[in-house]
């Protein structure tokens, strides 16, 4: 057993100082409590302290805000990309629909022109759609969606809103073939609308040009004159617009003029044509037998179709009548003058 050390020394200096500081803190706390209770000073101090430390809170919150912003931007970008792709597809579809509507509108306008031309002329016509068109220089024809089963016959004239297009040369129960005015083997008697001079227009194999050969130098024909069908020969009805004179120049013989004609019909466009049911004028002869095409020789044999004179011709005669002597200049190279019927 350890020896007795005697009683401990109480109230050492360090312990006394600690006790004094504790009493001081308690007194200060009591004073602050009383002051805060009476004047609310502690709340105001707390508010000022909050204002001072608020920037620190903002800085501390930046990393989280940056992460949230990146996630939101990534989601927005993907959403905008998908929306952009959808809108682009819709724009393409709408453009296709608009193009189709424009095409339908243009086709309706052409149909209105066709029907308007028929109504203005009080014509008995039949509307037919174009199935195929051949504008090769050696073959200017088109096939229409109407045949003998629909009442189409060989010899019927075909027109559009612009003017005369050609004539039916072949028929099947469902389809028909139309020989265009511009076919190289085609010819049609015409008349200058301004003064009544009779000529013959020949096809050239070009869709935008007809030819008026052997025009007398003294003929009163000018560039810009309108040319219509004369009705001579009974193959085409009279008065239908054929084209407009675009050029006049001397031929190789320097004895006649060679004219160029721009067709009035739109031979290279459109999807529909009109078939004239009443294609013959009163007093004209019957059309040729079925299967016989309208060509240059037919116009040459037609009465009153001479291009070398603008005077009146003899009455219609049979196509088998003997041919008369050709007019001067017919034997020259490049000269094609229709022969007269005595």
C-alpha cells in the first residue's frame, strides 16, 4: 500500500482560469440571449452573415449545375436532331405533293383550254388521252387511248387547244394512231387567213417546223401571217389553225419563196387531244379507204391545192384523174409543186 501523500491541492491556477472563462462565456451567452429576445439583433446578424457567405454557396454549387446543364444540352441536342430529321422528311414529302399538285393543276388548265376551244367553236369532239408519242425525224406519230370501239374512225381530224395536230390513220378496238402534221410524209392544203392565198404545208420531220415551198414571189405573204386549213380535198375541215409564218426566203431556183411555219398545236406536250366527230365540211368528198395514210401525194392530187397560184381552182375531181403538166420550176432540184387536176 502506497504511502499517504496528504490531501490534494485544490484550485490550481489553470483550473481557476478555465472556470472563470466558462463563467464569462455563460454571462455573454445570457446577455446575447436577452438582447436578441428584446431587439432581434441576432437575426439581423445572421442575415448579414448569410449575404456574406452566399457567393461561397454559389461557387460550391457550380459543379452540380455544370453537370445538369451538360445532361440537359445533350438531351436537347438529340431531341432537336430527331425533330430536324422528321421535319426534313415532312418537307420532302410536302415538296413532292406540291410538285404533283402543280402538275395536276397544269393538266387541268390544259384540259380547260381543250374544252374551251371545243365550246367556243361549237364542235362535236371526243376527248382522248395520249398513250405514246413518237417524234423521231422519220416518224411523227402518237397513239391515243381511244379506238374503233369508242367510235374512232380513220380520217378523223385531231386538234388541241392550239390548233390542228393531225389525222387518224390506223385504228384498233382500243387504240388509234395519229399522223402528225410535222411527219415528213405529210402535207395539208392551207390558206393564209389574212388574204386567202392557198398553199400547201409539208411536214419536215421536226416537231416545231412546217414548210411552205413554191410560194410565188408576187404573193402577199408576210412573216407573222396566220395559216389555217383550207378544207380542200376533204381530208381536213376548213378554218382550223395550222401555224404561223416565221420565215420567208428564196429557194434554190430563185423563182419561188420558201416559207417556214411554226405549228400552232403543241405537238410535244400535253396528255390529251380532241377528236373531231364531224371532220368533213358539207360538199366535200369522202375520206380515203381505211388504212390509207395521208401523205404528200394525196395533197398533190387534191383539187385546188397548188402552191404556185392563189386563184380559185376547179371543182373537186377524182384522185385517179390524169395529172396535168407541172408548172414552171417543178423540175428544178428541191422544187415540190403539187400537180393540178384538169
